[in-house]
C-alpha cells in the first residue's frame, strides 16, 4: 500500500471562484507579455519588463495550482503529514501530529452554510450538509486536535483505512474519560 492518500479539493466552489480572478489577471498579463517578448527584439525591452513577466507568470501559475489543489496525507519516517498537491505533484506538507497521539476518531456533524452572495436580495439561501471531522485524541480523549474535515463518505472511509493501516493509528469512538 502507498504511503500517501490524496483526498478532496482544498477549496469550495466560491473560494475557487475568488482565487481564479487574480490567477486569470496574472496569467492574462503574462500572456500579453510573452506575446510582446516574441514579437520584439530583446534590445528594445528593459529589465523591468523581464522582471514583471517572470513575477506575473509565476504568480499566475502558482495561484492556478493552489486553486485546484487537493488535500491529502502521507507517512514519512513514521510521522503523519498533511499535504497539498496539484496533479499528483506535492508542493506543501506539514507535520500533523506533533504530540505523537496514536488514537484518532471521527466526529460526525451537521453543518449549515449560508450563501451570503446569493442572500443579498433578502432571501435566506442556506444548505445543510454532513461533515466528518477527523481528530487526533489523547489517551483519555480530553485533548483533541482536528486534522481535516471531509464531506464525502468515500474519502472518509479511504482516510480511515489509511490512518489505521499505514499510519498505524488506532480508531476509537470519542468518549472523554474525566476520571484519568
């Protein structure tokens, strides 16, 4: 079995829409810049043009990759890391379990989300959905640390198997013990 699992998108639809605006801005101006670069002699262009072309290209590509990134987890040197990846290329990872807790649980919650951008006309447009909150627990379950919230049962099952088999974490039903 692989030592990593890639789950769902990092951002919701409205968050992606907000990130795409500056991404397309930078990509559009870098497209114009590359067109100018290929249609002129290099001697006619100054160094500021090249700096701006490089910066706009990097920012546009980075924002586009971040917009469509996916959240995942990996095990490296027996430690759990949360990762962000784009097209199976991992570009960010952070150690998730600094206290080395070996117990995890899944908390099921019903969540309401209000769409403020649709509610501006006065109608209350909200929807209800279920999330599975994966938490790392101390031995007595009094300390908990959320590592990810998933809204897909398929991804939830996949992560649970990954944490048990590869991560060697123990699944327990959340039940705090105040006597310990």
